[in-house]
C-alpha cells in the first residue's frame, strides 16, 4: 500500500525546512494538514498543490515588485 500522507518530520524533509518550523507552520494552519491526537497528517496531494500554489503566488509578487522597481 502506498503511503498517501506524511508526518510532520517527513513533511519537513520533503520541503527542506526544520521540523520545528514545520510544526509551527502546521499549528498556524499554513501547511494543509489534519491533526489526529498529537500527530499531524499531511496529505501528499495537498502538500504538492500547496507548494505549487505558494511558489506561483510568490513568483507573481516578485514580478510585481520588479515592475515597480522594488528588488
């Protein structure tokens, strides 16, 4: 059976940030996840979609800043 969710630790490794930062973002609702007891479950598909969405939004913001001479 293929694993469809990641733990907080697996999520931190997948996106390349510390586990403590990942836990902070999870608790603030910044990363899409559900909590079961003390454990976080991050759906693989939701994480991938969140990463693409966030990357596109931040790239658009950088383009906007560049157009207005803010680097």
